[in-house]
């Protein structure tokens, strides 16, 4: 075979990211709230969150008991250690109860991508917390996790989530038809994304 006419390709790899095996940091937000690691004592907050009508409708969570919520939190902590997910609790201060969740999941090591998940309980709403939190986690994802692309997907019938994405610097890339099934049927989804190279 003529080596001059042979194309050799190599799968891209994400830059080395130092976060696996480290202590999950507390991220301070301009509004005065913080993002902190979840702990077992937060289990009742998850139970309450997954009973909230808005959170239940848009996030499609399974019903939680205190035991299953504690197991979910332990799983998030394991996935942090495995560099498979990074999920924070939103709270007024590091020792305060959680009022929301912001995280990155569906990590793709080869494609260096991940997808956001987030929700807020009524006690945390109306303060501009979520756009600031998403922006803070996005910055961490590019800087510490070596991500190239981060995305946010939400139902087109959820304008609040769309506003969060836009305010956090995630432009709308397009609409995915019939992409996600909610309790009331199939929803089109908006796709927002940011790249590490975006200004």
C-alpha cells in the first residue's frame, strides 16, 4: 500500500482533568448562594423535590423514599470519584439545607462532552441563582474537567429553562423533534451548547 496515500486517523481524547479522586469543591455564586457537594443528610430534600409538581413534570424523576434518596446521593459521590458525573447541591451557605441541584452528567471521555441537569425548589427560585450556577459549573467543566462541549436540553414548553440556558451563555443551536417523553406525551426539545473555545 502506498503510504503517501494512506490516511491515518486517531480518536480525539479529552485533556487530562485533575478532578477525579479530589474533594468536590464549593463554588461561590455572585448572588451569595453556594454550590456544595450533596451529603446523606440532604436525602429529605430530594424526597421533597421529587414531589414538587414542576420538578416532577420537567425532570421525570422516579418517586423517592429517604432510603432511595440517600442511595442516589451516594451514587453521585461515587460517580464524582469515577469522573463520570459532577452534581452539586444549591444552598445559602455550605452548612445550610439544599434548595436545588446543578450538575453535569452523561460524560463522554472521547468526545469531551457532558449534559446539564438542574432544578430548584420554590425556596430557591426568583433570585437568579440558576443562570449563575450553570455558568459556574460550566466554567469548572471547561477548566477542571477538560470538557470541549457542554449542552443543555429542555422541552420547548419550558421557557424558564430556556431563559436559564441563554443567560448562562448557552446559545440555542436548534430544535430536536419528539426528543423526550413527558407525562403528557412527546415533547420537542431545544438544544443549547457552549464550547471551550467560545468567548
